C-alpha cells in the first residue's frame, strides 16, 4: 500500500495473505475511516496509498488517546 498499488479488493484480502486468517469486516467503512483519519488516500485511478507506519501510529495513537480522555471526562461528569 505504501507504493500506491493497493485496491479495495487488496485491502479485503490483506489479512488472509498476511496472517492466514479470514477477515470479515466492512472494507468500505474501514477504508472511509482510514481516509478520514488521513492514514489512507486514493489516487484518481482508484488505487490507494498510505502514510508510513510511523505516521500511522502517531495519527491513530493520538486519536485513541483523545477517545480515552473524552471517555474519562464523560464518566467524571456523569
């Protein structure tokens, strides 16, 4: 994916190829979420590419941290 050659079908097959596990998840929803986070983007020809693993960890780590902090704040307020 870092080389910009991935397709949606490739994304759906990735887990099986890498880990030998059947992956049952909504590829469209997952790809849209990753696009919103800025981890994945799409070329006009329909192929996908992603940011580096280091950038991905920074993006998702920050997002996860924000979600945990918000949940703690909501629990404190309630």
